[in-house]
C-alpha cells in the first residue's frame, strides 16, 4: 500500500482516500480499494471494422487508441490507473450491438462506454444505456437521442442543433443569390435524416424545392439522374450521399455538367472527407462546397492538434486506414479527452458525476472547445462547410496543406470566401 | 414412433423449463442477449429447412421474411401499441400470406429460377419498405419497449423465453412434417417432381403447405426482433446475412433430419457469437467462409450425415 | 416534369448502362447459363479482377483496359482450378449439388472478400485513365466516355463469345455439353474437360469485365454482394446460355433503371428491375431467349 502511494506521480493521501471512497461507492462490483488502485480503467465499445462503415470505424478507433497511449504515457488516470480499451467489431450492423454492449456491461464489466461510429449501430443501444443509467460518449451518430432523451449521452460530433447543418449550407447558397433548391439524396438512413431537415429549413425560408429525389443504394450510374436535376435549373444543389455514390455523382457532374444556374453544389456528401476518395476524385472536387469536421486550415489548430496528426500519420500506414484521418480520428481522440478531463475533475468513475461535469462545463480538446446542450449534442454547430479549390489529380499530400479546402462556415473558423457560380469555381 | 414422441416432448419440456429457470436465476444479461440471437437463428434455420431441406426449394429470401416480420411489429407498435403476442401472431399471418405467394411462384419456377425469384422478391419488398415513410423509411425508426410483464425481470429475458417457445414450435412442426405424409410427399417431390406428380402426389398442395408454414415461422421469428433491437432500418432488417447464415446453418447441420438445422445453428451461431467477442475483425467473416466451404466439401450431408456415417462404420466394425 | 428530351437521354444512358450490366454478366451466362454451375461467387471474382486491375494501374500505371487483358490468362487458370475443385466435390458425387454448390460459392465469395480487405483495406478504389471523367457531346446529349467503353467492350465480348461458341470446335463442344452430356461422351469426348475449359473462359472474361467495373465506378471489397442479384437477374431474364440474349436482357434492365431514375421516383429503381424479372419469369419461365422449352 505505502509502496503505491510513494510513487512519484501519486496523489496526496487525503485525495487518494476521497477518490478511493468514491470509486468504491460508484463501482458496480464493489471492488476493494487496493484493487481499484491497480486495476486499469477499462473503456468498452464496439466499432465497425467490417462492412460498409469499416473505413470510418477503423480511423476513429485509431484516434481513440492514440489518446489511450498518450494518457498512459502520462501515467494514466486516477493516480496511475492505465486506460485499457475493450473493442469488438459490430460488422456495421444494428443487429450486433445489443449483445456486444451487454457483454461489455455485464461480463467484461467495463468502467465506461463509448458508442460505435455512426447512427445505425448506435441506435439499438440507446434505450439500454438509458435504462441502466450509464454514461455514453457518442461517435458521429445523428439525432439518436432525440426520441430517447438520455441525459447521460454526449456526442463527440460537431453536428449541433439538427437543422443547423442544412441551414448553414442554404445560408451560403442564398447569400450567393440562390432562389431555388434541388435535393439529391441517398435513400439511406443518414442522408434521409439530412434531407428531412433540409426540407424543413427550405420550407421555413419559403425557398422552392424544384427537384427532390432519393436514389437507391448501389446505384451505378448517375448520368441520367444528374441530367434530370440539371433540367430543373436549380440555384442551390444540396446533395446528401454515401461514399461510393459521392464519387459517382461528381464524375457524372463533371461529364454531364449541372448547368450555369447552380451557385453552390454539395453540402452533405459523405466520402469526400476520406483521403483515398479525395485522392481518387482529384480535380473533380474543385468548386464543391461540402461539410467536414476538421481541416488543416490555420483556424483549426488547437492545443495538441498538430502533435495528434503527427502521430496519426505515422500509425495510419501500419493500420491501413485513411492516411489523412481528418474526419473522425481527431474526434475519437477528443472523446478520450472529454472523459479524461471529466475523470480528473470529478476524481472518480462515478457515471452520474462525470455526466454532470460534462454537461455543465466547456471542454478544450484538439478539435476546439466543446460544450453540450441538454440533449447531449453540441450547443453550437461546428460543422464546417468548405469549398474545394485548386485540387489536382492523384495527389494525397496536397490535402495536407491549407487552402485546398477553404472554410466558409462557421464565421469564427472561416478561412476564405465562396467562389460562385459552381461552374466558375470548378476551373 | 410413439416412444420417440414422448422423448421429444419431454425433451422440449425440459428445454423450456431450463430456459425459464435461467431467466429467473441468472442475473447477468449477456447470456440472454447472445442466447436470443442463437435461438433466433435456430428457429430461422428450422423454418427454412421445411422448404429448403425437405422440398429442395432453395429460398434466398429468408431476409425478406425476417424483415417483414420486423416491420410488421414496427407498424403494429407505432400504429396501435400492440403487445408482443399480437405482433408475433400478425407476423405469422403476414408471413403465411407471403409464403402462399411464394408457393404460387413454384408453380412456374423450379431450381435456381425459384431461388433467383426469391432474391427478386426480397429486393422488391425491401424497396417498398424503404419508401414507406410511416415505418421510418430509409431513415430507420426507434421504438420504445413497453414495461416488462411478470414473472420476468427484464424485457430481454422475456424475449429470450418467447424465442425459445418459437424454437420449440418450429421444431415440433418440422418434426411432425418430416414424419407425416407431408414429409414423405415433399421428399418424393424433391427427388423427382415430375415423377411424384405422375404417381399422384399432390405436389402443388404440398409445396403450398411447405411455403406457408416456412414463411409464417420465419416472419414470426422476425417479429420480436423489433423489440429486441428497439430500432429498425431496412438495411439491417433485410440484411443478406440472414439469408446466407440460415442457409449455411441448415447445410452445416444437414437437411435430411429435423435436428440438422438445430445442430448447424447451434454450431455456427455459437461460433459467430464467440468470434464477435474474441477475434472480432474481418477474420470473423473469413471463418464463416471457410466453415461453409469445408462443410459442403468435407461433410456433404452435414453434421447429421457425418454422425450417421461414423455410427455406420462402427456397426460394420462390430459385425 | 415529363420531357421528350430527358426521355431520350435516359434511354441512351440506359442502353449504355445496360451494356455495362451485360459485360459483367457474360461470364455468368457461360458458367451458370451453359454449365449450370450456381456461381454466386461470380461477382466476388469480378471484384477481385477489379482489384488486380487497380493494383496494376496504381503501381505500374498500366491502362485499366490493358491491365484487364493482361490478367485474363491468370483468371483463365483460376477458372480451371475452381471448376476442378467444384467438379471433384459436387458434380462427380452427383446428387443435390444445387444447394451445396450455392453454399460453396458463397463461402468462396466471403473468403475472397476478406482477402481483399486484408490486402487493400476497406476504402473504395478507382483507376485513372484518359477516358474517365470526360464526356462526348452529341447535340444536346452528353455521353460519358466510360460508358462508351462499356458499350464497346460489351459488344466486342458478345460478338467474340457468340462466334467462339458457334464457329470453333471447342465452342460447339461447349454448347453440346450444355445440351446433352451423354451424347458427347458417346462421341468419345470427355465432357468434364470441356466444361472445365468453358469455365476457364467464363472466368477469363471476368478479367476484362472487372476492368470495366472499376472504370465505370469505384469499387470496394464488399461491392460483389450488390451484383449477385443484378447479374443473375440478367442471365435468368435472358434465358440460360444465350450470349446476345444476355446483352439484350441487360439493356432492357439498364433502360428501365435509367428511365425510372430520371423520370419517376428514383428510389423505386431496384424494385422496377426486379419486378420486370419476376414478370418475365412468370410468363416465360425459360427467359426471353431460353434454350429450354
């Protein structure tokens, strides 16, 4: 016992007793004090490592792993307890997660839970964590808590209020003189949720929707649908698409054209955040205004951001994940930081206390300051809308420098102005 | 036959009693979650074999039936807040109708044509659900469980027990069919449909019976999944995995006897649940692939066939 | 929203898209249509070919089409080996190859999928070539060069295969084996050798079709699953074993899909294609150009 306390990084005796007491009270196991001191803090999660969401899931996981290694290199938490991750593959499927999270909670008895990447695998575990009164750090799911109302849910994603995403894109379009909107969406979960808010925002602003189509999954060829869209001569084209389709849509746009009427094009295209896709698309990306979560612009560097990407870039090669990793990885790291700060401040693993702290404070992370609203989403949206500029073909490294994706929104992170119309911006 | 019947029903009773006791004694929730999934696949595999095994009509549309079961529940819950038994019964009724339609297809199509038609049917149904906004459409829908009914402590324990009941029901029906004139007729039809018809076997009626029963069971199995997941989206509910896994389980176990799919589902289902929480990576899919290939190559009649062969050899050795 | 202009455009694009579907289904038309092998791993082989093309294009800057031709001999051998394995385990033993054959190929498809993931990761890949990303202007209509490539390859492959099957000795033997194995055996030819050869050809065609797949759109390791329904739909709709029929059926599918995408609710497109298939099967179970009565 004394041996442990006399370790250089240990905390004061009084603090230790308080901590241990809290840990003892909070622990579902009733682990004894000594064991709690030595045992690692285990964080459990499922992560899509196969199936459609695997690309994102793997990058996100690497971000979390880098945080784990950083925090352990600093000596762990709660006086020397190392952080350990317990991760299972959910195959990108909603059917797998209930059993996995039950295993994490009831068998592995992890101390804390992170949610899997994306909405579909997360949705089935929301009622479960609510019922058990457990803290859950969300990972880029969209509005999973709106119906459940769990007060211990905190989403790491920059979404903010549900309509802010569409609103920011339409703002940009309307400022550029847009008077009508076309809506092209994938007939899948995330895209349809985006489309719904886009319709609502457009209705509120009495912006006519001249084209509104949902294309089915696995659509091969977008030429004909782009042609139909072009025929309606829209000013603003809001696209909510998935990775394989985003590339197909941009190709078709390049080949067929969308017409001179279009002021801005893009908005909710998933896939254009991933290095491999961007490299493949190359110059086709130019002019597109699309959402993102992090970009290598000056305004986006916070404490620790650069160090994080140095580590990520090295490890991504080995892990065969997205070499850039802007979209998800830093937010995985930030999830860790949220928990780290909360544990440090609360001084225990008491879930209620951690949740209270997370709800009431603003937290500094490598992706900027994060504050939560009562529904567990960000208070303010930090979804970037950025325009691709001067991108050349087959070059991954170009995306590491600033200026390739100019941030137009939000105001405080802005790094340039919109070039419109779309056809002009493409050159 | 009589003695077998007694053994079977006492086995079923012991099984149900054990399951019930487990829900009352075991506090840890994980066995119920994992067990639910395995029981669900046992029931699916048994139901599938009634058509796919006995009659030899390979149905690729397991996911269509399962998904329709899920969405029947979703609809009933969002529209009327219907209780679980009603969800399952309605699911079975809808499944029976779907099965009837499928049975009519067999009038014109056999062999691989039939299989392709079931794929087509799956895609058409999935697209319809995807476009049906009331049940969430492509965006998916979250549903809330009602409070659990006594004597169960948690909803998952209850679902686990309900699924065990469905398994017993499916197995009992499958066993009855195998030992009755229906089974013998299906067997004849499977070996040579034309010859069977010529010798006066009522092939259409038999096929319709098999399709309706198989369909009703698969839909009924899907119905409680809505409450298990408390979430439904077309991509997950109509996942191709249900079709492939069910087929794989039946083949690994063997389709010649009603117990084959049970064994296959236990072996493969348990392996998958185990792998999910151990190796947990793409290797998981690899194992399914390798198991499929190894079994169809090395044990053409499934585990049942292997066991019979071993027994046969031993008898020969003794003699 | 109806306009003749759009309709014409949709039809043109649909025909080209159909050619693409045809090209990726031709191999199956031989392996499944003529040889009755339930080759559900066909799309997985296709994706494998795409990745081979991607590998050559990425590392050695080989034009994707050239790469497609380069890999055909390898795929031919791969096909020979696959058929041998299939024959030894199923056809030789006779009874009930159907279900187990399907399961076998599903297993093979999963294995290929995982091997691709282990080698290339899960991200989608695409190739570069001069003809990707540009379009040909024909009055008001613009046609992507990619689809013209698909058109050219589909026609070339169909013509070549039709000629091969009708003019060469081996080709005729393949068709004979599909119709009556016994007769061939009586004539002193080994039907298994011929079927193996035919399966080799079917797989070799996949080399080029795989190149086309990655030219037309990016690929990812699990893409094959989406093509199981599509390719079998084309082959079955055509009626087993007819090469030109396969192309026509694929074009019908492509046009239907394209028109629905353009003119009606896009989200209904998959249902329409498969409803057509069901309709055709219900009226003419042997398919549009079927060889069986």
